[in-house]
């Protein structure tokens, strides 16, 4: 199950980083699947979000592995954020880790969670790994991207290049939405765009990867819930597959800010302008 140099992008720029990130995401995935069979010791943290012993163990595996190989600073959802680290790392490199994205799906035994690792350089996502250990067991399904390797998914069946769909009208899109944070605002979104096709999944990263895979076309989150570790890796993958991620009003994602206060729109790119134009007037623009 180890990553190999046969993976696209592994021989180019950030090739070592890609191999290490995939190896660590898979190792963390193996561990959390083992732990899911036992007592998870679920606690509630700020924002009424659950955290388990598996989240913490996966975070330890990934952070220790990255620190052993690279000198870059690391930010994990399960480690207290050092003051000023996002701003201080803006001109250099910064690893962003979400050890279990979609913890509620993980707790209830669903496959809609993932292990995510992303790398920022100069404040922009340049590498992403989103690993789903509960899909295609025991191998798992791993989405990844690098600047010169495009976007791919690897399973027990091999490696597949990712490319977004060519759906060009908002009314025709296949929406992917949250499984546990679905709000009435999403019905406003669907009404405004004329959408009647919706799939619900917990992990933000999986949502964006399904768009990169061409199985879904749009994800909209009007709430200010997502944080930098939720979007870094998935954004690199989505954009390498031809898609687009912005805030609700078409602005770039700001990785100097911990929380994405203006919501998110992720799409195949073809419907992005129409979606932003129709949704912008529905929601108040946060400063």
C-alpha cells in the first residue's frame, strides 16, 4: 500500500512531498479504521463539533511524519494554533492537516470522511492529498495533485486522471452538500439555481474531489464554518482537475484567515460565474 514513484507527479517538483503526504495519509487511515472498531472517546470541542481519539492519533502520525522529513511549519486541526503562524508563513511553505474531515460520518460508520493533507506555498495551495480509507478497503481511495502532475485518484484498480464535468448550466448541476450541517440556506440556493439533484456527504474534501472526479458539479456552503485545513488540499486537487473554488461572492480563498467567513462555492468551473451571480444577492457579504 506504499506510494511508489510510478504515481504521476512523483518525479517532478514536490515529488518527495507528494510521496510522503500519500504515505502518511494512508498510514493515518489504517490507524483510524482500526480505532473505529473500539471505544472512540468522543468529546465535543468549540462549535459543537466532535473529536475522537482517532482524530488525535491520526494528527500525531501525520504531524510527526511531516516534521521528520521537512522543516516547514505544520498546522493541524487537532493541535492548538500558534499565534500568527498563518501570517508568518504566508511567503513560505505551510502544511495544513485535517486528520479526519467529516468526523460525524466517521463516528456513525459511514464512508464519507477523509484524511487530508495540503501544502501552501506563498499562500496558495500547491499540493493536496485526500484519502478515503473506508472506500475500496483495505486499500482505500486516494485523491492527489501536484503542480506538474495534474490531479489523479488511485485505488486498488490503479491510477485515474481526474477531470471535471462539462455541465454548463446551473439548473443542470448535480449538487453535493453536507450530510450533517445542512441548513435552510441550501434550499434557498437550490431554488435560486433551479437544482433538484442533491447528494449528501460529510467531508468537505470528498465533496470537492467528487467534483474533480466529474461525478458532481457544484458545492455551496453559505455558512462561515470551513477553515483553512478544510480547503487547502482539496482546492489543489479540484483546480488541477479544471474546477474552481472561491468564496460565495467570487473572491479568492484567503489563507491568511483561519476561517472562511464568506462561505464557499466549488464547481466544475463552467457554471461558476452563473452560480456566483445568482447567489451573491441572496446573502450578506461579511467583512
